């Protein structure tokens, strides 16, 4: 249903532009009343869509295009409103600091790639977020980290999966993008690549916090991994606490040169099976950037984001139907994904920002050259 | 340019259907001549697109929908027409046998998943193809195998990357899809998963043929991997022989129940870096299937297929613009990818078949319930 008005809106220019031309009285004609009804249908359909959008639209599209814009996320999930005030304040404080880093860099004229890398490094280093230091643990008690980055100028991309000793996975992903002809390295191969790339290395224990170790112990006590291969029970696999499930960080940005970039970094799921790869290192699922459309970073149940090629699908809807970033993101998050799967942040080539999720909350923030600066957890 | 006629064609029904309504003489009107010009533009654009398509269309869309259809590929590349007659005949013979297995299964009412798994297992076991036995070797002289499979009924998917001891990677990918809540396992984790899945295991030496070992020795002599991280030279990374680059096998099928499935299996690139993951295990890049649109399997320069989300992009163009399978595949292979990148095979939900590539050749075959049975290497 919602697809139709996008197409019609996309075609308004040529269609109406043409029919407005000068008419000669003696030409054969078609009835104006019928055309009027057709136009009315288009206008009403468009209005109906716009109405739906306003419910979930965090930031309206801006015209003319903004000089720069940035959005960040620190994961989507249940995030009970009863969380202790100090926890909430810690998240708000950290998100505010992260967003400030990115906003200031972009204001000074930094590239979107530099901005997203700097912000993600900050979030990786912060134990509050499930990426880098403070990542959740696999069922063998180790941290295995995934990250990906994409450059909207030329669709170049880099990603790594399952690294155990790279302090800032996002920087290794960027190294893969800029210095290798490959896109994705996994496991031992990614470590081997890191040896040659000269990025900062740490012991695996660097990533592990007491908090995450207790989370894993609780998950193992509840046997939350034993049914992983059975496929039989919805309770068998996912950690009980939805807060544990969706930790990921991501940043998308538009810089003063009009270039988009997106990056995502994660420690995956608590008690995840050894070797499982989620959507964060998958270009098209967890991360996508194309200067012609948008930059997207996803967070949620990685498998659903892979099956639906979520990050790329939003770009594709914009490219092939002329939909706005927000319309495209809403279709994918609210119609293609299931309730509770997660969310996305996006920046369009015009500087519009979308932060759309189907979970109760998403740690997030957005800023732009018009003075917007907003950090939120819930609706 | 080519996007426009699809949209217009997609909208023809409601637009022209409406304007054909009864007109009253005394209503205000718009000039018929201008409408006629608009219609003419649409018709000519559509005709132009159809013309382009015919050059590359292997099999026309069929109406009414076919009972079953299948397409297979054994990799795309340069494939010199000077290849020895016995080599050419060996490929034709093997492709014919593979296609017969799939066609017969579908004719007997087998599911598309069973058909693609059986055919890919046959091709994995055949040393002619770069998958399973006869896979190309990494720069450490081992075989590392990737595979993925997707079920068009519900978008469920399974994939494995970098396995070294699983005789038929496609069957492990299917096991992941049907018995795990995850989509992708990589490296040691995939081996660990295989331990529990009970699939047939072999020593890594099983995969290695004398032919592939000689290929690797030649590649190492030519130092074809040393510049992998430099990004400086186009000759530094890829094996000299384009035949070595694009080995992959894939099968797509529509069964009598109207269900689509796609699968892909590969040994990757000769002398590829340890741990590099290409597009074959990436759902959306190497493999995609959605009953509403099509089933796709890719073969080529994996990195380009990941950046362009090739398999999913074809499905997205069909879904969002109403383009045919062949139109969508042609846009992606001939306009989005670069000459020489590779190709795709696809089956649409109506049983239409597309085999589109931008290399001189692609080992391929197609069969359907109308009696089509065709095996080809070049145009």
C-alpha cells in the first residue's frame, strides 16, 4: 500500500509539469474532472503517508541541504524506564560527549569518515557500550569483535569479524577499506591482517569488564545457549535481558563536502556461539553508505538484519522509488522487520536524519549545522 | 535513464485505465495531443529497453508461470575460446549432468531446496569447479570453503565461511539455516558447528588437486599476493589467469509448489589472503531468494558484489519498480558493476530465467518444465 504514493510522488514532476502546458481549444481532449480526481488521490495518499511519518520522525528533512549532520547509536532494546537514574545519566553523558566529538569535527570541516571513526573509537573505549572495552562475551568467555565502515563517495568498504586483540576494531575496518583490495577478513585472518596493519593491539582481557563477566555467568546458569542448535524454543537462545542482546554502536555522518559515511562496531550477543557472525560486519546489513542516497548503521537481531539486507534496503528504496530517508527507513523497520528486532540511524544526502526503531528504546543522538543537538533513550 | 520506463510501465495500469473513462463534452479538459506524446514516450522507452534486453536475454519470460525452472553456474571469467576441446567438453558434460540432476528432481516434485543442494553437492564433488574437491588454494596452501543458501518462502538463510574439513559446505550451510537461529558461522566456529551438525568431514587434503596446487605455485612465483595490502597496483593482487579468479558454483530453482531457493559454494580466489571472505557466504551479495521476486546466485569479484549487494539489489529493483527479473539483473550487472566483474543466474517467481554476465564467458545451464535444456560457456 505505502509503496504506491512514493512512486506517484516520484513522478509528479514530469507528469504534472507536462499536463500544465498550453492547450489549444480545437485539439481533442480528455476530461479535466477525471484528472482532478486522479490528482486528488495522489495528494491524499501523499498526505496520509506524511501523517504516518510524523509519528516516528525524529528530525524533519531539511531544505536547503544542511552543511553537516551526524547521528549516533549505542544499541536498541527494552531499556526499562525504571533503570537507575545514575545509569541513565551515565548513558546520556557518554552519548552527549560522543556526539560533541563528532559534531565539532564536522563543524571544523573534518571528513565524515574521520568523524565517524573518532566517535566510534570513543564509544569502543567506553565500557557502557557493547563494543571494544566492555564488549559482551562469547560462551567461551572471550570477547570477539566485529566492525565495518563504508565510504559513500565510491561504495568502498572494509569490515572485520571475530577479532580478539585489536583495541579499536573500527580503525582496523577502515584500514581494510583503504589499504586492501578486500572487504571482509574474519577470525585468524583478521588478526593476521592486523599484524601487518600496525593498529594498536591489546590482550583479550582488556575488553572484559566485571559487569560483562557477571552477565555471561548469569546466561550460562540459565543455559541460554544450550538450545542454540535445536531451533525449538524461542527462550532457548536469546539472553533473558534484552538489554544484553542489542548492544552495538554506530555512527553516520554527512560532511561539508557532501560526503556520507557509516560505521558500526559491536561485541555481538552475550553467550553467542563461538564464530557466529552478526550483521555488524556485513556491508548491506549492518552498514551502508552511498552519497546518492544515505548512510545507515543498524543495531538489533543481526540475523533479521542480514536476511532483509536492512542498511542497503533503505538505500535501495530511496534510489528506486524516490522515497525520503525517513519513509524508506520506516518501511524497513516497521513493515519488513518484526517488532523488537532493533533499529537504525541514518543521514540522507540532504542532511536529513532518521532514527527509527521497533524496540522500546535506542541509545541515540543527532546533531547538525542548524544547531540541532539531541540525545535520547526512549521515544 | 533506464529506471524511468520501469516506473512508468509499472504505473500504466491505473493511469491509462483511468483516462479511458467516459468523458462529458461540457467538462473542462486537457489536450489529448499532449497526452498522446506522453504515451508515445512511454511506449518508445519501453521498446528501447526491450531491445537492449534481447541482446543479453538467454531465456524470455514465460506466461503463464512455469511449473518448475532451474539455472546453474560454474563460475564466470575470460574462458578463452581456445581452450582445448577436451576441456570444453568436460565442462559441458559436467554441467549437463548437474543440470539433469536438478531438472529431474524438480520434475519429480522435489523442493527447490532439495534440488539446489543436490546439484551443488555434485558440483562440489567435481574437481572441475572451484568448490569442494578441486577448490583453489589460499596462500598458505590450504582450501578454505564458503557457502550459503536461502529459502524464498520465509527469507531464512544459512551460511558458512572458511571451513576446512566439511566435505560439502552447501549442506552445512543448509544445516545452519534449518537448525540454528544464526545465519553465518566463520572459521573455527564453523568447524565447531560442523562437529555438532554431524555432516561428513574430510582431511583438508581431500579438496586439493594437483591442478590447483600448480596454480598456487605459479601465483606465488609471480608474487601475486605481495601487494595485497598496498592497494597500489592492479596487477599486484589478482591471479593472472582470470579463469582462476571466478570459480564458484551456484544454483537457483523454482519448484512445483512455487517456492524459490538459491545456493552458492566456492573455494574463493587462488592465493587469496588467509581469512578473506568474499561474497559467496554473504546473504544479499552472493545469494538471495524471495518468493515474491526471484532467486539469485552470483559469481565474480566478491568485493564488488558485496559493495553493490548484488543478489539482493536485483530482488529490490523487481520489488520496488516492478521491473522483470531480466531487466533488474541487466541493470545491476551491466550498469552497477564494472566490465569483467562477473555475473549472476536468477529464476523469477514466474519461472523466468536470467543468466547475465559482463565477462566473456560463464559456465552455465538452464532447464524448465516447458522442455528447455541448455548448457553454455560463451555468449
